């Protein structure tokens, strides 16, 4: 009997708001504000912690820093 195994996906490198701020050139608090406003990727919630995938942020920067979604704040329903 032969078994085939698929290659494992590379592990995701998750970074905190401080490291994301260093990558984006702003403070950690600004990273949280931008994510809440939908201007940068939201990130991943792990309990009370929010982390960002470093490769996702790299792709965001390489793509011209275009907002991934529109903020719903101030939108009339």
C-alpha cells in the first residue's frame, strides 16, 4: 500500500501591531485604527489578540496600499 502526502503549506508568520507598524511606517495604535477603518487588512483575532500575516501585509504594500474593504462607519442604512 502506498500513501501519498501533500507537501505541508509553509507556516504563516504572524506579527503583532508593533511589528506591523514598523513594516508600514506608523505606530502600533495607527495600525489598529487603520484596520478598524478598513484601510489595511483586518488581521486575525486570536482570543483578545490581533495578529497580521506578514505575507498578506507585504502583498498589501506591493499592491499599492489599496484599501481591502470599505469602512461601514458613517454609512446610512
